[in-house]
């Protein structure tokens, strides 16, 4: 008799767009928000609502943790995880990074939040004000005269800025 098919406990998560994901409890316990819910409601069989997380984001986060948990216990865990983080971040566009930051914050996943905010900072490093405005979706509320005065007053901040690539 084989014991290779050990049943792992599953948890169902329901996203903002009403899609349900059945995940291993080991992955669900990586999410601080879900972990708190499970500890407070150990007998609950209902899906755990995640009203601030889209199915696209949750799918990406589950994929991330499925790979990430596989590194644990490996002799080269740190190197594998670092390489995976770099590839993971590189594969995301700016909108996905911002969405994942909000989801990681809501789900209370500190390590992932730190990695994603660093990725956003790296993408903004040495970029123009216009690039940062587009990145965050901020409208310019300065008049042309006010902006010209600020650019003149703080010339140093606009020197050596990398060309924008969207």
C-alpha cells in the first residue's frame, strides 16, 4: 500500500470577483490575513472572502508561494529564492506590480510586500517626474508656470535622469 498520496488540508479562498481557489493550507497560512481567519474560525468550512484581492492577483500569489515553498529546506534555498524573485518581478508589468503590492499588503505578506515595493522603487529609480506620475496615475496639478519655477528652483533633481521607457 502506497502512502504517496497523503491528503493535505485544503482551504478555499474567494476573491473580489467571486472566483474561488482551493489551496493547500500550507500556502494559505503564509497569508497573515487568512492565517488569522483560520486560527479564529478553525471549524469553518466556508470560503474565506478576500474582498480586496482579484483572482488574477491571487493566482499569481499562489503560484509564487507554490514555487517559494518548494525552495524551503533545499541546500541552496537562498540562491534559488533570489533567482526566482528576480524572474518573478521581471515577468510583472507596472500595473501588476502595483496590484500585487496592494494584495500583499491586504493579505499581510510582509516578505512579498518588501520584495514588490523594492521592485517598484527600482523601476522608479532615476526616472523623470512624468514617468513617476504615469506609474502611479497621478495627474499634474501644477500650472506650466509653477512647474517651470519648481524645475528652475530644484535643477539638481532633474539632472542625469534616465530616459523614460514605458
